C-alpha cells in the first residue's frame, strides 16, 4: 500500500492500542492530519507527560503525580476502612459512586494460574503492612466478581483473618435496571442467597 | 472523578478523536500508562511528524512528504488516465486493488449543498489545468456511490466533456460476496442496468 512514511508510523502507533484495528487506525491518523497543529501538539505532550510525571502512590499503589496520592493524603477520609481493588480503573469506578469515603489498596491484578499470576505478583505485602501499622477496622474486598477475583478475595480473606480485622466482600446480585428473565442462573442464585429483609 | 492531571489530559486527547468515547479514552490512556516509555515516545513523535512533514502534492493533491507525491513521480505509471477520488483514503482503497496504474486527482470532498460545499471548494481548477496540459485520454470518476458523489461525478462529466476526453464512471452493482436477497432496490436496478454479456 502506498503511503508516506510519517502517516504509516502514526497508523502503526494507533494500531498498537487495544481494540484499534487497521481501518480505525487509518481513520484516526487521517483525523490527526486534519486537526489543528496545536491540538495535536497538546495530545503528543499529554502522551509524554503521562509517562514522565505519573508515579505509583507508595501507600495504596494508586497512580498519582505525587509520592502519596490525593486520596491517601485527604484528611477527611476514613482511615479505618480499606477497599481492595484490582486496578486503578476499579478505583475510579468506586469513586464515581461517591458512597465510599475510606482508603483504597490497588492490588495490580488478581490471582490467575492460567496467566501465571500468583499472590506474589500482587501488592499484598504492602497491604499487610498497612493492616499492622494503621488502625484499620474493616477490609472491603472489591475484586471483580469472576473466577480470578473470587480466588483473590478468598485468598486475602484467609490471609487477613488472623489480624482480627472485619473482612467483607461486595455483594453479588442483579444489576439495577436488569431483567430477572435475562439474568444467568449463577447471578440469580447469588441474588437469592444475598436476600435481605425489607 | 478523582484522577491526576496528566492522565486527565491524555483521556481528553483521546476523546477528541472520532468514535472514541469516555470509556474507550480511559482504557486507552491506561494502556499508554503500561506501555514502554520508548513506544510512547515514538507514538508522540509520529503525531508531531505527521503534522510537520506532510504536504499536499502540488499535482494531484494527495498527501506526500515531498512537493510531488511518489505516484505522480513514478515513471512506470500511465499518465494518460486520471482517476478522480474524493479523499486520500479512497486513493489508498484504489491502490489496494493493484489494478489501476494511472494517476489520481484528490478532490478533497464532494459537492454537498447541505454541508455548504460547492464545486468552488473542491480542487477542480487544478484538475482542469492537468487536463489541458497533459496528454490525458481518460478520466475515471470514482467519487462515492452516494448522492454527493453522484452529483460531483455528474458535474465533472459535464465540465470535462468539452475537452474531448473520454469520461467514465466506476460501475455500480452487487458487491462481491453479497446476497441478491438482501440487496436494496437501487443497487439491484443499477446491477441490472449495468449487465454485460458473458
């Protein structure tokens, strides 16, 4: 295929991103070509800055532009509850609810023998350190509701029990706005098991 | 939503691209965060270079890293046929067939009264110049098979007729691998009209 090198390089760059195939990469590259010089420069700058300026919070392993992230530094947050999640994007999802005012701990994944990820690849030592140091009263296990997430939650709950800390797991059940008719059996079973008096 | 500024800027950057919403932009930004420093630097560089190094070919209005594009400079190509297309991406599609060995002319769009694009916004003067200067024997009108493309083809064919040049339009019909059953009436009518002896 005939194309000048600069645009081939840009198409290549886009194609390395997940979910972007050859056609989309080409469309995006041509969009860049038509955009303002300044907007493109800003975008290129944002790419470089994200790699240069972001660090991992030394306390909760969240991404941050400082050594300790804004959440860990926030005096108004309840330091007695730690919510354990797999990735930073899960933290964003939790923050979006505006219902949780405790701290977080980002594991960096979940136990998955198939992918060769064991507990030693996760940020578990720093979590245990926090549990012994701080006045933590509750640990919420908010790993994903799939096999890997459940295994990780199970593993952590056994590991943390000796600390005498309350360990909870987020509820499974029907998603709000969902249809009973279309719910799978496992979810419906979990929803039944988790029923509460009203 | 809580997030450090560098990543917010990057998410914003991705979101300005077509077909990329908030969720996808966030996913892409987090992918960048996990990529090698070098790969990200290359991508940022590609963005900047595409804006800095690419020009419009002074002959055919195709994008190029030189004043005259590789196709127009290629001595092995047939200079007696010019294929008129709307955009550079249509040129790429044509080149992909490996069936066309003539030259191109990129109009930069199609006549569209709704979008306020008239013939004067298209690269028609430079096309007419080429037709009078060069030994062009055939002009293939390969604008899109929709209303705007047809209107542009019609306009051009009337404009070029006085030059005494053969003007052709790419065929309409059933796409290869398509189903007669699912073809729309207009396409089927065109396919019937364009039938050829076998």
